[in-house]
C-alpha cells in the first residue's frame, strides 16, 4: 500500500509562514527609546549623546530627522536666549543603528538634569557651552 504525505496543521502553518516571509520583503525598522544628553550647540546641529555613541538628529546642510526633538527641552535646559544649549532627555525614535542617525522622532520628553548627572556613565558627557 502506498504511503501518502498528510500535512498536519503545524506543517501547513510553517509552510504558510515561510511563503509569506519570502514575499514580505524587509521588515520595517522598529522604534526604540534613547536617553541621554540632548545637545543643540549651533543652529540645525542637534544630537543625543549616550555612553559610547552620539546619535545624530540634525547636521547643518546635510541631514535632519523627521519629527520634533524640541519636546526634550525642559525647564532645566542649559542654554542661551536663542534656544541653543543642552539638556537631559529621552526620545522614542526610528534610527539607523549602524550610522547612529535618527531618521524619525516619534516622541521626545525632557528629564531632570539630575537624571543625567547622577548617572556615572553620562555625568562626564555633559556638553560644554561653545
């Protein structure tokens, strides 16, 4: 008697998933949260500084992320009357981790400066005024 292949439900699900993933293309980048020093030392020059990495938000004449980073400015923003300066903040972003470049800011919130200055890894990274 001949034996026939009878796919089980699990096999059918696996085959369906494999076929779907082969046609789905690359997955969209997932948002993640970054916290650290938000630095805006010059017009259109903005970055978020963390231990071991600086995430670029805007570079004059070259690049600007979509979204509003200014929500990270809070009452404890250390700056000049023109708004330039730095502060402590967190952002939910979509970014290119290899390039350390933020492509889209989904949200931005200020943090108390003490949050950054009490963190031993961030304390010495506080931007110096130009």
